[in-house]
C-alpha cells in the first residue's frame, strides 16, 4: 500500500473524515483500531490526533485514556506502567503510582482498567507490523467498543494494523504534498 493507493482509496470511499467521529462511532463492540499516517513528515499529524483525543465527547465515551510513545527496545512493564499512570489520572483517582509497582500489582491494575472500562489508547512511533503484533497482545477484547489509534510514519503499518480489509479516509490536507489519512475497519462506520 503506497501514497498513490491511499489517495485513490480515500477519494473512492469518501472525501474526508473527522477523527473524533471515527473514534466515537458506534456499531461495533470489538476493539477498533485506527491507523493514522501522514504523507510527508508529521507536521500537524500529532495535533490532529491530540484534538480528537481531547474532544469532550471522546473523553466522555472513553473514561480510560492513554497516549504512549513506543520506545525501543520495547519494555512491556514500562509500557503498561505508563498507561496505568494515565488511567489513574483520567478516571480521577488523582494519585500517581508511588515508585515502582511490583509487576504482578501493575498487571492487576492494568487488567482491571482495560477489562472493565472502555478505553482509548494512542500509540505513536510504531515502525513495524512486528511491533504492533507484540503490543496488541497487551489489550484484551473487552467487548466495550474500545479504540486504539496507531500513529505512524509508515503507510504499511497504518494500513495493516486495523486488520482485515481496511478502509482509508482523508483526515486533513495540510498542503498539496501533505495529507493525513486514517485506516480503519469498515464496521466502525455502521450506524
């Protein structure tokens, strides 16, 4: 999947989408994955995702939210700890984790959040589909309509993360050379 294919597919399916609407779209109780990719660098890329992440309706619909940059090498414990800290803040606990939690306690806290709540996770910096396969095992299928946004500079990663046949939609054209696209499963658009 390349730049020309993304542009052609976006024009074929629909001209433009709003990321907050894609995140909030009902009709699927499975975890929905949205791959976001920009055509020329990342100027404006993060701000579009941040705007949707901070959208009041998104905040209301997703009580557990976290924004995580994928680090290399990947350390699952640090990854989960970062999310648990953000979940505490998002749900109003107001107390950040004190020091290092034991791995078992951390896993229990994380599982409690992601199994019992509708969550929104933004992952930035993914560069390979192998990283995605390693990371996605952290997130259970909670049947609550949770969402994961994968923000990447690699069109292949953005198009493969949603799985199955993905639909592509233009989120915003910043200039003649810079466009930001979202890849997602068509089922997210059902009413």
